[in-house]
C-alpha cells in the first residue's frame, strides 16, 4: 500500500506533532530537508543554522528509532532541489506517494509555498501551542484593544498555572513591579548550561562554517543543546541556578554579561525541543517548593503563556501584510553599525557584539537598546524586521514580527503596544553599566557630546506630536517637553537633526 508523506520542518522537532499523530508509521514516510530556500530567505546567523541542522539530524535518528521511515535530505546531497515543496515532490516521485501531511508552518511565506506547490498538502493545527487560532480570534473579537494582560489572565485560568482555585496565587496576577531592579555592582550570574558539540553537531558545524561562515555572525564557541534530553537539562539548570533572581534582574543589562539570569530557552522551545507546559510546570514547582520567589516564577510563566502565545495570536490574526506595516512612515535605512558594532554608542556596540557572537540578546537589550534606537531614529521597519529575523537563533516570523513590527517599532499603529517603547539615555543608565564606558555623556542633554538617545527621544516625540499627543499614557511626556525652555528645545531638535544627518551621510555615530 502506498502511504503518504509526513513533512517535519526544522522548527517542528517535537515528538508529539500533529502531522505525526495523523500519520501511520507502518506506511507513511517522514520528509525532512536541509534546503537553501530556508537558510537564505533571510541570511540567518550561522549559529541558528547549525543549531537547527544538528537538531534536525538527531530528530530524524530518533524518529527512525521510533519506527518511522525517514527520508532526510542533507544540504550537500546530490539532487537537493533546495526548497521544501521541491523536496516533497522529489520524495513523492521516489515513493509513489501522492499527498502530504503537515503541521501548519509558523510563517505565512512557507504556508503559501506549500499551498501553491505541486503536491496536495493537508495541514493540521500546530497544537504545540496553548491557544489555537480560533480561540485567539474569539478572545480578540469585539475588543477595542488587544492587551496582553487580559489574554494572559485567560491563559492562567485555562491552565491553572500559579492559581489557587479561581484566584491568582499570592493574590496578584502580575508581579512585574518587583522585576525592575537595576544591576548591582559585580552581579554574578551563572549563565546558561553549555554543551560540547558531539559528532553530529561537529559535522554540521564544519558544513555551516564552509557554506555560511562568511555571513554575519560567529560560529565560534557553539554551545547550544541540540536534543530534548539536553534541553531538559538546560531547563533544570535555569530553574535551579537562575530562576531565583530572574524576576529581580529581568530588565538589567551588564557589560560582558549577556545572559544574566535569563533562561536561554527560546531557541529550544521554538524549535520543539521543549514544550510550554514542562517549562512552566518546572517554574511553578520550584516556587511551590519554596526555592524561588513568586515574582520570578510568575514573571517567567507570563512570558511563556502570556507574551509568547499572545504574539503568535497577533501574527495569525493580523495576516501576511503585517510585516510590511509602517504606521509612523519611517524610511531611514538601517545603518551599517547594526552589522559591525562600529559605533561610539557603547550600549549599541555591546548589544550588537553580543548578537554577532551568540545569536542572542535578552529582551530588554532587544527592546530598549537596538529597538529603541531604531524607532527613535526612524529606521525602515521592514529593514529592522529583516535584521531581527536574521540575527537571533530563536527568530521565526510568528514570534519575531509582532515583537519587532508591533512591540518595538510601533509600525502596526498600536495593535501590540498602547504606546511606543521609547526612552532617553536615563533609562539605559539606570538599568545598565553601559554609559560609564561610552564616548557620549548620558547627563548631557544638548551639544555634540550629548547622548544620542537623549536628543532623539525628544526629536521623536516632537516629530510625531500629532499622533501621540492625545494618548493619555504620553501626556506627561509632552507636558515635560512643553515646560522646557524654548531655546533649549531648539537646541535639542538641532542636535537630533545633526545625529540623523550623520546617519544619513554614513558617518560614524
Ligand atoms: P527569558 O527572558 O528567559 O524568557 C523566558 C521565555 O519567555 C523565553 O524563552 C521565550 O520563550 C518567552 N518570551 C519572553 N518574552 C517573549 C516575547 N516578547 N515574545 C515571545 N516569547 C517571549 N523571542 C523569540 O522567541 N523570537 C524572536 O525572534 C524574538 N524577537 C524579539 C524582538 C524584539 C524586538 C523583542 C523586544 C523581543 C523579541 N523576542 C523574541 C522576545 C524575547 O526577547 C525573547 O523571547 C527572549 O529574549 C529569549 O531569551 P530567553 O529564553 O533568555 O528569555
Ligand atoms: C530556519 C530554518 C533554516 C535555517 N533551515 C531550515 C531547513 O533547512 N529546513 C527546514 O525544514 N527548516 C529550516 N528552518 C526552519 C523553517 O524556516 C521554519 O520551519 C519556517 O520558517 C516556519 O516557521
Ligand atoms: Fe547609550 Fe547614551 Fe549611555 Fe552612551 S550615553 S551608552 S549612547 S545611553
């Protein structure tokens, strides 16, 4: 009997996958493929490619052990058509199969490519997420604003995580107020669990170095987990060592300490090596055992069943045109220093360097350093989106786009955020030690040595006054601006203009 093909994509490496559940291991053939269409639709960081290829190869081996017939195409295999629909067709020709089963991909781009491909593909929902498309649509229907906090409370009730009956554990839904501590001097963080590359991973690293070594990002010091058992050890390490202080220092930034108390689990969760439930249950169990404070456990769980599920809901609700939105009409090209780290702004240099080295930066670095500067300076959101999708090991459009186009760049006009995330240098100085090492002065508000964030913050508010003045959450900022001396305001705007002119001229900033 001729079976069907079961497609498993690089970020679908979960044992419990809807397409596998629908398939029959006695008759069907699993198709997995390393293809250039996926490595090159944006030029991903080599560490991300290496992580996924190593994890894919090991997943294929596990599926074979579990009794599946797996047809796995390596990047260098002769005949590789270098696209997912192409590899499905080749598999169909080789096996005689005439149809394929697939779990819905996480990017519209690939959904369309499969729908338009030569082989009929039957899609099944990606139920590795807590909230289905239909459930999110129901929640969103009729609401004037899609605020994450209300969605999150629904997910708490639905899962029973950190609940005492129908009430939130500890009496409050959200302990974010306790999660904004500036870094203490000499803050010592354990960092993520690191794994030495095994034979499969080393083979992939050699391949990726040869094929993708010239693009942005370093492959040196690769330490990611590449199989579920390792990812579970990384989770246990995080819960034991970092989670106790995760909440307190969630927003802190320290030079030379890129990871602090963060989980470093997003690449694993997004690729399917870990599930949302096991990571949340581990955090809750640690709190119930008295090993971590409530602000840490709640804060972590909110990121997973709140933010992560919410951004996915937004992506699929908003549709394929979401990534091309540009509500603020920003068109300035992304400057070279987002690729080279060659800038006098110590904060940006630090985050871009970390990103190049690790394919990682933590949330506040992404939001309040590189994202904040891009928004203040008015960089084209499509280019900013392309940058974030390329450089981070956890980036797939369903999660990256609402964070970038929505939360960070306000290019969706306020679907994700009720106001833009912008700040001057004071916030960065309070939450980091970056300014101490900077060529600019964070306390200087005007003149050539003034922190560019200080100048561009007011420049941004001033040039977008028509849009934001009526926003009650921004009224205080406009009142402060209006109270400033007129000559001072002229100097600030002139200073902002000069920074933008230097950016436009390609001069060092
Ligand atoms: P932790 O701080 O330890 O958080 C725990 C987990 O919560 C993460 O592993 C992640 O699974 C989840 N999480 C936290 N915040 C978010 C969020 N806003 N959206 C979705 N999940 C979240 N996350 C991605 O997974 N992929 C991206 O491409 C991505 N791009 C981002 C771009 C910008 C501009 C911003 C501001 C945020 C982005 N995020 C993205 C969210 C967040 O920065 C990362 O999930 C987080 O930094 C991952 O590191 P961690 O595992 O150490 O996270
Ligand atoms: C990100 C990525 C890369 C770099 N390479 C592959 C690949 O060769 N084969 C594959 O099946 N998946 C890859 N992926 C992940 C896909 O891009 C991802 O499944 C889609 O973007 C949908 O989220
Ligand atoms: Fe960044 Fe300004 Fe501080 Fe320099 S002074 S590190 S540019 S915030």
